[in-house]
C-alpha cells in the first residue's frame, strides 16, 4: 500500500487522540464506528438496487465502493488506536488469507518425461 495511506491512518489516530482522548470509552467508540460505516455501505447498496420504492435508485456502485473504503480506513484507524501497527496487522491477515486460498498442491507425482 502507498505510504500516504499509513501516514494518514497515523495522523487520523493522533487527531482523534487529541480531540477525544484515548480512554476505554473513546476506544469503544472507534471500534463501534465500524458498525456505522458498514451501515452506510448497506444503505448505499440498497440505494443502488432501488430497494426502497419511496426513494428509488439513490446510489451507484462507485458510491458503494467509496463507503467500503471508509470501512477499511476506519478499521485501520481502530487498529492503530488499540496500540498496534495497522500495516503489520493487515500484512499478517493477508498472509493467513493467502494460505487459505492458495491452490492445493497436486498430490500425484509427475510422470517421468
């Protein structure tokens, strides 16, 4: 990921620390902020489908993608707020996923050529 992302995550965490403190209630709010952001993803997706007949189509897929990015960024800030390095945590998570989705090794030996 671009270094700008990690620097901005740290800056956002520092800004929140100064503005709101770092007590347990504040950390709880930062974690719960994810729920709010996920709700915005859901609302945008519903809006792309026109599911609410009163409102009709109110969002586009790019709107949904922007909301998903907000979720990802908010999660990174929450990780940093809990005292961990978001880059390391995300890299570890990606490593676990990579192991799970790796194609299985072929158990049959190759025939001699």
